[in-house]
């Protein structure tokens, strides 16, 4: 049935685009957080 046919190698699904987007999102929010943090520190 389906993927268990002889000679059919199962490819591993690797969502590279989604992982890259997630990493960029984390970096973006980290930068925003630090900018806000240092802005608040500078106000005293």
C-alpha cells in the first residue's frame, strides 16, 4: 500500500523555508526586545 512499495525510498520532509522563517522571526524579536530594553535603561 502506498509508500511501502519495493524500491521506493521514503524522503524525509525537511521544511527548510519554515525553519529559516522561524529563525529570522526569533532574531527579529530579540533585536526589538534589546532595543526596547536599552531604551528603557537609558531613561533611568
